[in-house]
C-alpha cells in the first residue's frame, strides 16, 4: 500500500511549536520566521481537517488532537535524528570549544545537551567549565557562557537565560526562619560579588543583617555548602531546580532579585564560524531571549 504524502516541514513545525508551546521559540529553533511557522501549521491543520492549537495571549495550548499527535512525532523525529547521527558518525565534524560557568553547565546546559547533539550531529562540542573569570582570548575558546550584565569590552554578547536570585538553605535550617530578619542569626554564605546580599536585603526590607559567612567562587560550591547546613546561600534559582524539587535545598522566602543574565560571548575580533553560529542560534532558541549587544 502506498504511503500518504507526509508534509514533513509542516509536521516539524508542529512538533517544535508543541514542544515549546510557543511559536517564537519554535521559529528560532527551526531558523524560520514566526509568520512562516504559523503558515506551515495552518496548512497542516487544513490538510488534517483539525485544530491543533488554541492561541493564547502568551504562547499556545494544544488541542485534544494535538495532544495525541505530538508524542508520536516527537519520538519519530528523535529516532530519525539518532539514525542520521549514526550514519554520519564517520564524517568530519566541526569542533566548537565552549567555556561555561559550572553552575550554568550543571543546572541548564546538561539536561539540554542530548537535544543539541541530535539536532547538530556534525558539531563536536568541547566543553570546559570556569568560575566566571576567564581570559577568552588566551584560552583560545570559540565562545564563553558567563554571568553578568553583558557589558564586557571587546566581546559580542548574546543573552541566553535569566534567573532570579533568592536565599536557599538545608531543611534543618529552613524551619528556623520565619521572617527575613531571622537571617541575622545565621551565617550568610557569599560569592565574590559583594553587593548581592545587600541588594537582596534591601528588596526584602531587612536592616542590620550583614553577610559574614564563607566566600565561594562558584554558586555550585555555595549551594553545596548550604545543602550541608553551613548557612544560607543566595543562588540563581533556575540553576538549582532539581535540588529544590527534591528537597535538598529549600527556599524559605518568596523574595527574589535580578542580578544579571547568562550570556554567550565571543571575541569581536574573530569572525563567527558557521558551527559557532549554529550553537548560538540553538542556545537562543532554548532560552528565547532577545539578542543584546
């Protein structure tokens, strides 16, 4: 029996939009305009004679038919990508050297790496971690992910991910905290950025609380010390979702502040190679933030 015509581009557009539940993110991932993506989805709806999405003020919601169709397509495209990757494993791969803040690698990048490898089998990513202090030129890295305000001289900076900072601690300490003022009785673990705790205390309306705990050079070490009961740490919540979900860390107060973003940076003096561009576009699609400087 002959197979029916499969509108693969439209099916891929639907799968990406259903996975993100956001047309802008799906369009960024597929490197097409949002208008083109919407056109493909409308064409697929017309072909199938069903409604796939309900448009919402922010994003989209799947119809009952789409809920049934999406997991089948998602698995099929993953299997196709894996097969293509295996078939091309002997072909030449473009190497991209990426430095990244260890906190970002553990909390954001690692869970997403299988998707990148499936989508870009021709790129070999070589990853090294750092503590946000790195000389990109001397290290010879194609790109670096770092945390801050995006204002670094000589670098082209693209925002990748936002995160709010808030205090976290071990369960054994959390039950002793009723109000932010109670922090005055506990060690406040610190990073080398000295303004973080003062800014949080100002946002929480707390006076007379001084951060005098141990200073760490990474949020990973900060969070580890907090989980061990050494004190209260101020960390980027989005990078520790698993620890919070599984109860190793607790967030005693629902007060967070913005201290910066995670950025992908590259030297302005070097041309952006195509595989580096593909990595940048993929990271943008995952984070769906507006390009910066």
